[in-house]
C-alpha cells in the first residue's frame, strides 16, 4: 500500500502544477458593468484623453492668474464679469485682461483663463464687477486635458482583476465592453459511502456533505465557476466514470476523499487512469492536509483533497485558489483588508480636517512602504494606480516620512 515517502513543500508542489497550465487563458467579451471581479485578458489602452478638456474642480470664477497676484482681503483685485460658463457645452466667451467668468464644478475652462478662484474668496460688489480676495497660482483649481490619462496609455494591464475603481475608470473612458479571461470551471466530486446530502438526517456513521459547499463558495470567490457532481460511493468504476465526465466538462477537477489509506489509494489510481501524466505529487509537507494528491490529466488539473473539512479548505486555499488565478492569467494581486506600512514621504495636512491619501504599497522584506499616489479627487485613475488609503486624523497636521500608518486596502 503506497504511503507518503516524499512529501513536497507547498511551494514546490504548486510550481510543478503551474508548469502544465496554459500560458494564455481563454477569453470572452462582456459588458464593463458586469465585469467586476473578472480578470482582463488584454492590455486596455485609452483611446482618448481624460479629462478630454481643461475643467474646474470648484465653483468660482475663471480668471487669468496674473490678474489676481497680490490680492487679499485687505487689498482685493477687481475683475469685470463677462459671463457664465454653460455646463455641458464649450464656452463661447474669451477672457481678456482683468476679466472673469462664473464657472461651476466640472465646467470647461474658457479660452484665456488659466486658473479658478473659489467662490468663497470672492464678492460681488456691483453689477458686472467681482472682488477677488485671494490670489491664485497658474493652474490652481483646474484639471488639464490628459492630466489623468493620456491618449494611447495602457490604463489597465492584462491580468488585472477589475474592481470598483477600474470599472469607474473604464466607464470614464467610454469603454463599455472589455475582454476578460473566461472563468475556469471547477468540478467538485464528493466521495464516501458515509457522506449524505446536507438536507438529510445522518444515521449512525453518516456525515453531511460539507466540502462540496464550502469549496464551491471558495471557488466562486476566487473567480471560478463551481460545478458540483454530487456524492460518489467508494467504488473505483463509479468514481472513474464521474471523474471522466467532470474532466471533459471542467478545467479543474477536485475530488474530496475520506482520510483512510485505501480511499487515498483509490483516488490516486483514478487520477492515473484519467490522463497523462497523472499523479505528480502524492503527499504535501503541510499540516493539516498531508494526504493531498496533485495531478495533471491531459493538461487539466486534478486535485485529491482530504475529506476532513478543515484540511480540505486549508489545501484548497494553498492550491485551488492559486490555480484558478493562474488559469485566469491573473498577474497583479491586490491585498484585502488592512495592513500596516511606513509612509515614504512627509505629508502635510490641515488641522481639523480628516484626509485620506491614496498610496501604492511596496514590499520591503516582511514590511510595506506606502508611497503616496498624488492626484486630484476628480481623477478616477488615481485610485486605479493605488493599493489603499491612508487616513490622516483631523487633530494631526500631517505625517512624517518613516511613520507607521494603517492602510485601508482598496
């Protein structure tokens, strides 16, 4: 009776499987609005600039910045109001020296203007004249055309899992169809004479099928499509027939078996009969889950899991999830939850205001460095390029480089 004579480390066992997986996933075109959680099959390039035109980020008055230099509450500048910028249309007016135009957030900057004064720093003193109580710098409170995305820029590389920011960015560019990797189909076969469906009451020596449902949930969350093939008795002919059907219909086949040596032997025999090269690994140096079987049958992955629900889930996370990701062509992995990191740069903040700063995480040994991703709140791809957000508390005036921070992951 075969036993575990050569237990492989998990990393080495995974690498053996990866060598057999397809280098390029199958792909399909779907609507962007339905693509959340899917993995891009090709690089996505911008066919247009974003923003497409210079626009304001605030309500206020479009001005020539030079006309405001030196102005203050005690020594304001006075500009002639020449009109209002229409929303959703190009302004017809052209600003000349000492002129301004009323403009609303998102409005297109009129020709001749190069900055916007926020409305709270202005006052209407008489008809057709605006008092400017604060100077603005060139480009202040405006977004330049292409500031977020340039024409031809690869905005989302192939192998990226699409999340909320990516979906929003694609919609901002008018990309309503996207090519994504097809979800790998994962067949799940429960085996054991003692296993019964969850809706039945167990008799003596019987247990409800836990693994088929916990594994299905894990597969779906990882980006696969779970196909349950029911409960198969401990008979070689029956298991082979159902496994062969599953292999023909799925990309990955998972067999959950009992923990007895005879059952493990049955599973490995069936895998060897299904296709070449058959069993690659029989036993992994991990606890729980040592009696794991890993095989490739005619370029498809077949995994034999222990029947113990805890062992099955542990091994599934170690092998099934990475295989689903590799099968989908996933290259970039975003962490979830929260992590601690050290901020890379000094960041200033206004006391009394809570700031959330997008950051990119860089691994440094067993720690992370959080590099700020600078960009205005109007720029959706600022979040696409970030891994998370760092909070600056309202009672702080900023963060010092090297300070430990908590990153809320996107």
